[in-house]
C-alpha cells in the first residue's frame, strides 16, 4: 500500500538502552526502505522532574547515535504534560531536537487536548488516547476550537479497545471527519483497563492490521471501504 504513509514508534526497552538491538535495526531499515518512517520513543514523566532533562537528551542522542539519522525520522515524546506550567520544559526539548536537525519530527503525547501553547513545542500532538467508545464521543468544538486553526497533520489519535474491523473503520472515519480533524490515526483491538491498569494495547499489531491500512487508503482516496 505505497499510498498510505506508515510511521512506527520504535521502543526498545522503554527507551532505556546503551547499545543498538540488531532486531530493531533490521525492522527499522526494512520499514524505511519500504517508504515508512520511524520515531524513537522517549518518556518524559510529564515534565515534573522524575526524569531529568539530561536523561531525556541522552535518550534522544542515543537513538541517533545507535540507530542513525537514516532510520530515525523523529522523536515521540510520551507522557507529555498538557498545562503551561511545564511548557518551558518541553520547549527546551523541542529546541534541542531541532538544533540537531530541523527536519526531525517531534510528536508529543499528552493523550488529551493540551493548552494551545503546546502547538509550539511539537509538530504533531496526540490529542486523544483512549477507547473506541470514548473516541466516538470525542468532540473538541465546545472548548478546544483552537484545534481547527491547525492542519490535521498536527493531530493524532491512538485508539485502543477497538474490538473488531467494523469498529476500526468507524474510528478511521471519525478521525478523518471535520469534527475530529486528525491526520494520524492508529486503532487496535488490544485492550487497556483504566480501572485496574491491566493490559498493554501497544504490545502487538491488531488482528485487522491489513484491513486498517486498506481502510486508511480508502478514506484518503475517497473510495469504498474494504469489506471486513
């Protein structure tokens, strides 16, 4: 599906490593050679100090040192804050990455709609991370109108507990709607339970991965959705 842009988040050992993993090198090389892109995963602990700026910068440097700029297209900043109290923290990270290479893409994940000022410290923001049921209810029109002044490539949605192919197609269509305005979308049938903290929705691809890629391609081209 060469018309569908696929970006993978590479996460060796939760971003804590001091050497390259040959499996990640091989997978990243194959994806990039096929036209995809790879982001290095870096957690930030919401900018509250439990992970230092020095550790975060070292983490960023190691992706580029051990995996190479030819494989790493940008950095995925997980556990991003959403209020302006930590804005300067993320501004320093953003400037650090861009000083290395302005073309590196910075994707921040507050998992919710952050303060509008965060649009200045990331090229793309994950403005929704949650279940498919909640994504169908997601509506930023009432209080987050600033999102509509930004292009959809600045907005991403990570949707888990998307139980089947039909639910996945509803998620993709919702992401592409004028209301949701999300240019990046990922859906998975894997579950996470917020009450218990059980489950890892990112541990493997969904059973409908091929249909997900086909569905994104169909929505992008305005053609009929593939049959589930």
